[in-house]
């Protein structure tokens, strides 16, 4: 994962705040949690796109060797 674009990114959310948000969502019986402004924006964009376009947008991020 370290050699992927996502793994090499320095702009990850704080794990404690993510865990807190997930716990709060579980308590509220919510089935979906999106934390961080960047993730919320990406989520909104991909929700508006057709599945093929959303997949193409995300395809390169977890690809091994994409961090270089």
C-alpha cells in the first residue's frame, strides 16, 4: 500500500477522528461515514457520476507503483 498514490499521500485524516466518526455513526445506526473535506468532495462528485466514470476516477489511486 505504501507504493500507491493513496498510501504515499501525507493528507490522510487523523485515525482517532475517523474512529470517533465511525463510532458515532454506529451509535446513530448510520450505514455510511465519510470524514474529511477532501473525502466528502470526492464522494459527492462520484455519487453524481455514472459508475464507469467514478471507477475510472478512482482506478489509479490504489494501483501499485502509482506513488512514483
